[in-house]
C-alpha cells in the first residue's frame, strides 16, 4: 500500500519551509502547526512527518510541545524526527505521543546505538533517515548542515543487516525546489534493498509524481513545499486518496 505523508518543519514552534535544507532560506508558513495537521487529517491522511529543525541543529529535540499537541488533538500517527540521539530522547518522544521516530545523525555517528534502538523498541517504530546529495552519495546529517564520508548504500546495508524495515531517503539537492523526485536514486535503493519500505522525499511537484513513485514500488512519498506553495491542494490529495 502506497502512503502520502505530509511534512511539517518546525523552527521555534512555527511551521517553516526551506530550500535544499538551507536555513538562510527560512520562511514562516504558519504560527499554528496543529491547524495545518488538522487540515491534513480532515481529508483522510493518516500520518504526518514532524521535523524538529531546532532539534536537528542542536542535537536534541526541542519542539516536544508541538508533538504533544498534534498527537493529542488529532488522530494522526506522528513520525517525529530531529536531534534524537539517546535512549532518553526516544522514550520522551514516545511519551509525548510519537507513533514512530526517524533518526539521521545518531545513526551516522553511533551506528551500534541506532541498531540497538531497532532491537529495543521494534522495527515498526524506528525509522532510518538516509539523506544524501547524489553528486557524491555521501550521508548528510545535522539538518543537512554536515556532510559525512559515509556512503549511502553502505549505510543502508549496515542497518538492513540488523533488521531495518523503514527507510526515508531525501535527495537534498531537490528538497524544496519542486524539480521532481530523483526517481533513479529511489529505483537504485529499491533494486538493492527490495524488502525495505522506502519513503521517498524531495522534489515532489504534483500528483503525477506520487503515481510514478507508487508504480515503482516505493512505499511512501513525503511532501511539503508543493502543498505549501499551492502546487498541490487538499482537494488534489483527497482525490488521490480515493484513487487508491
């Protein structure tokens, strides 16, 4: 089953948008992330990807109150990400209402610890974010501010061998610029790791991109800017959900 997952990016408790993860391009979309989440819920979406950019930059989650509000005042399953690095962080995320968490920096910096998260909390609740610029296929972390020397496919394989089921991959060069998803990158991941549930992120322009990703066998598509800039409407999303 293919799922479309809206992303809400947070800075100082506000919903923002960026281009290619560049914090200097920050634009505030709304002071009320809960209201945005409720709009998604109203058309039948089931999940939201909540990105704590303050947490990503600082190395520990900061926007727990927004997580708590969305989990408490909607029936959406909240996938929370941004700065999660310790067992204490993981436990707190779940206490504040996250259904799942997605980890990026800690998986790169402390791979054995992240592998233990998968074992301790279960592969249904722990997702890996492997974000890269295909110019070099190296993993980027800390809200994409820092490049590592870790190869994308080696990184995925390490955790795949340790039980990883859910992967989100972003082509950071396409994020927020609506130039279309990197279909070749996502096909490569599908070919190498056919059992992984892949959520493709970055570049979505419209409903046709969802259809193509679905037809490739991708499990989910994470989107944001195309909606916030009016390229995709709630009505478009609702029709796609009915289409199945």
